């Protein structure tokens, strides 16, 4: 059985925004860039930094870590530059009943 968890209302996240979401001990970031929703692990894979305090490049659909400036693609979590080398885990996202949901694996 798939476990979809409601994060927030559909209208509570605007383009260019990132929000933090914790569920079952997992720290997740949900972001909206260019009309698309993304969900990735919220903690940088290089050093323990919260990516919701970083910078989103909406055109490139990336988030940049505020600590050492590694950027990650929101679509698949891949790092775009050092020092980070490991990808962020990504989660499926859907809109249902006017809410934003993510699928926990």
C-alpha cells in the first residue's frame, strides 16, 4: 500500500517557495519552481545544512546549500557542483483534494 502524506494546502506554496516538512523522522523540503512541485531530502548530503534556508534558482530548478554553495537539481537530487557528491533522495508529489501530498518510501 502506498503511503501518501499531506504536506499543506495546494494554494499555500507559491512559485519560488520552499517549505520544510518532517514526517516519520525524515526531513523533507517541498519546493515549487516554474509551476512544478518537487520534494527532496532537506539536509545537504555534504554537511548538515538545512536546504530550506538556502537559495532556489527557479529557472534552473535547483536549490543551493547555504553552507558550502553546492547546488542540487530539484527533479532528481543530483549535485551540480562540489563539494557535494551524493544526490538528495527525491519523493513523488501529487495534488489531490486541494492539498499537496508526498509519497514516503
